[in-house]
C-alpha cells in the first residue's frame, strides 16, 4: 500500500511502515529522509537561498523606487507595487520547498485530529519526546483516506 496526498507546503506519502512529508512527492526522496527528531533544525541552504532572494528583490524594489521617484510621484507607488509583486511571486514559486521533509513511523503516531482544513498529528519522535505537527490545505476526503491509512 502506497498513498500520496498534497498539502499546502508539500506532499504526504504513506506506506505500510511510515508517514512521510516531502517537497516533491517523489518516493525516492522519501526513502532518504530522516526521522523527526534525528536532526537539528537550523539554517538550511534553502532558507539561506530564500533570504538571499528576498534581499535581491527588495534591493531591486528600492532601486526602481529611487529611479521612479526622480521622474514622477506615481513612481513611488509603482516601485513599492513591483517589489511586493516580486516577493509574492517568489513565495508562491517556493512554497512547496518551504515544507518539512521528514518521516514518522506509523507505530509512533498516537492520535490525529482534523479542524477546518488542517490535520494535526500527535506522535513520539526519534528522541522519545511527544510532538505535534500541523498540516494545512487538506480536504475532508483526503483526511478520511489518511486516517484509514494510519489505522487510527
């Protein structure tokens, strides 16, 4: 049994043993993930790229703002609007890359609950501590399928 679902920031993959969160939905990526609690979160390369992209877009926005401000009063608004649109475009393009990448053994999942479009899963991580993860953007029909897959 292998199941595949999407949520706001990536994909959920479920097999007989584990519950995976990936950015691509690719099973080969899922096999290389670490169990939640086996690694420390910190500044990853992706987050540094995200910050660099934000700084570049903000810099371009300021440059456009300065150039336009010298030519007309409406140039100020155009510069701010273009910078905001650029930041939004980068966010929507990279949204799936911002999600968690990990796996949780199904036997370690103690409960789940669903409110609105958010699935909350309570589990014991690799270090033996209880944690909860929230996944938004899940339909009610997908929730029922996930619940069945998790045997909860």
